């Protein structure tokens, strides 16, 4: 690996040298809003990847679950996340563990962007979206219903 790839400079606004700003997911693949993706590490020698996701104010990631796990660190901004039956406000440098087959979603607050680092298995299964029945079961909890209806901004 040459020095050019070993060291990459940070730029302003949570961007990095030689890291492309990508769409979060393919359009229409799943519901999401105002979120971008940057892949920071995806070397074949690693069993994991490290990505940086950023949501504009009011943006949110897909509500999903899957067999693979995530390790998340909030890097900038404030917002709220859902992990399983838990709804929690999050702030810079908070850590969030997302276990396998656990519903999860991140929502930025209404004032500013929120960005987070997300570690994920290199080999991973496709995320599942909730069925209408699963969504109704989640919304049986008033705190989760309020979160999913976007009242935590
Ligand atoms: Mn996920």
C-alpha cells in the first residue's frame, strides 16, 4: 500500500481526501431522507467496513434490521435513534451498538446535520424492511410511535 493510500487528509465538513460522496442507497430501494454515504475503509484484508453517513436536518436512515451488526459513533450533530425497543437522544461521540436482527433507525434533529461513523461486517445480508404488521407492533409503544412519526426533531 503506497503512502498516498495509507494517509488521507480530513477536509472541512466531514469529508476526506480521495473519499467519494455517495448516495445512501439506490433510489427507491427503501425509505430514507436526505442522507449521504462515504466509505472510509473497505480493504479486503479487513472483515469490516467503516462508513460515514450524514443526514441533513430532519433527515433519517432506513428503518431496517438484518443479521449483521453495526457499531456506531455519532461524529457531529444531534438527533435520536431507535434500537430495538429503545428510543434515545444522541450527541457527538456517543456510541450505539446495533445487535443482529434488531430494528434500528437514526433521525437528525431539525436544526443541523447529524453524521455518524458506522462499522459493519464486510460480508453481510440484505437489510429487511418492516411489514405492515411489524410496523404496527413497533408503534404499539408510544415512544416508538412518536419517533417514527418524526416528533423527535
Ligand atoms: Mn443497518
